[in-house]
C-alpha cells in the first residue's frame, strides 16, 4: 500500500513537472551540433496571452535549473519577484562546460570554441526565445564556478544583452578583474544588477580573486551599478541555493512591495504629489521591465498614506483617492480618502456623500465595516454645520442666479449700445458719401 502511494505521488509530480518544464534539442549553427535546453514556463503563461515574462538563462542547467526554478517559484508565490521564463543549457552531458567556457591563458579572452558558445547564447538562443515566447525586456544570466567566469564576458559587452548577472563562486580568470575595472569605470546608461558570492570552502587563490572583484565593484561610484556580495560559512553545494535566493532578492528588489528601508531612503522626505508620483512610477517600471501589468498594491497605498494625509493640509487626498479609484473602483478606499479631503476642508456635505458611497461598497457585517461607519457618524455629528452649509449653498445659488440675470441684462444693454453706435456710424458714412 505504501509503495502504491509513492508511485501515485511520483506519477502526479511528474505530470505537474511535465506541464511546466520541457526539454528541447536545439540545433545550433554556431556550435555545429545539437544542444539540450530545459525550459520552464510559469503556469500562468497559458492563461493570459497578453502577459510578458522576464527571461533567465542558466549555464550548467544540469544542476542549477531545479534549484533556481524552485527559488523563482517561491519568490513569485510570496510576491517578492515576478514569474520568470527559465532556460537551462545542459553543459555536463559530455563535459561541454570546459570547452564552452574556456579562456585563453595569455589574453584572458574566450577561445575559438568558447567564442562560438558566446555567439550561440548571444544570437541564436536569445533570438529563439524572443521569437517563440512572450518576453519582457528584462534578462538575467546565471553561472557557477567556471561558467560564472564566462558570465562576465556578457558584462563587458559594448551593449549588454542582459540586465542582471549572477556569479556563484566564480573561478575568475586572472584578467577578469581588469576587464571589469575598464568596463565598469564608465558610467552605465541603464541599470545593471551584479551578484557575487564566495565562502571559506573556496581555495585561498579563488577567494582572493573574488574579494578583488568585490572590492572593485563596491567602490564603483555609479548609481546604475547595483552590486551585492555574500560570503557563506557552509559548503560549496549548500552555497548554491543560498546564493540563488540572495540574488533573487537583490535583483528583484524593485518588484517587491515598499519596504521600511525603501520608504526611509526614497519616500519619507517627499511631498504628497512627489510621493504619489514615486509609487506610480515604481509600478510603471515594474510593468515595463517584468511585463506583469500589476496594479499598485494596497500595501503600497498605505505606505504613503501618512504623507498624503499629514502634509499640506491634506490637499492631495482627492488626487490620491482618484488614483485609487482608477485602480480599484469597487474598493471603498477611494471614497474614504476623497471624503477625508472634503472633511478636512470643512465641506461636510460632500464628505458625508463620499463616506456613504464607500460604506455602500462594503458588507455591513464584514471586517472593517463598523470602523468605516464611524466616519459617517463623525460627520453626522456635525449636522448643524451641514444644515448651515446647505443653506449657504442655496443662498449662493440664488446669488449666482441674480448675478446671472444682472449680467445678462447688462450684456443686453451693452449689445444695444453697440448696435446703436454701429447704426449711427453707418448713417454718418452714408451722409459723408452723399456730400
């Protein structure tokens, strides 16, 4: 019975795995041979034909694919990273990694064989993925040890094809720190994420070279070069999972909801309109880079709430509410903020109207409904002021009517005077012509 259970579990897991992961034999012209690719598509890929996905390419796909895919799925489920399309290149069937990622010991540059592999990735593989899958502009490249060194040839390109680079325990060739120094000393026009790790398990020579690159990148004064370095006290095998999870957190930090650190560094000093624009722009960038088409999270709305309410007398509460209405028309939040705008301005009738509209969208017995109703009660306690406001509005309407009538009458008189003047001018013109 126990064996039957495990057999069913294995078959079920295989079916689920097979639905999202497929193998492809890729006939490469550059390599003159066939390469096996392992491709993961998120479950949502088949459900929304308009959605785009960032692309991640893994060297050493034989053993990096599953651990990266597992972490990527976890981060997406926790809303810490977008769902990704993942491609693993199999490089250990016949020890291809050693020719794919070899370098000339004199020049430090790729050999003829590895130059072919470079062109295979840079042209053939990326072109194939762009042609056959819905990709957003964001691309990540991942390697380990020797293949991590090869990742850096894509860093030093004149026009890099990737936005993020993950270097897991890299075996840097002796010239790579100089290559990186020359390339990264020039300010980059676009943002680049660079992740690097090492640990006590590496030899002193390899660790020192990693430390050299870490020191170099730490001291680069370029806001577009976003660098993270970890050292782990574990084993080389354990560090792979540690590095991947840390790299995902670093690379997709912008995707996550606003953290305390992000608020402290980037938002808390802003004015209400600038804080609203910051949140809007954050999600425009998320949509562009990752193709998620995700509305602003309610959590991020609450993150800037205090700025909008407390600063400048709440003058931007109405704009804040309108923004929320565009995102969540069925939510009472927009009515709440617009109602607060009117209440702060002493316009209690309009405040009451918006609070009632918001309450009408809620389940009377649902969570938060009783607390929301307190807004209505608070304004109703100002009933006398509401009556005075209504009387004032009626008087203002009457005054506006009278002013309209007076203006209309004055306009008629003005037109009559102008008409008489024109008539007199024409008569004088005829008289002078006859004379």
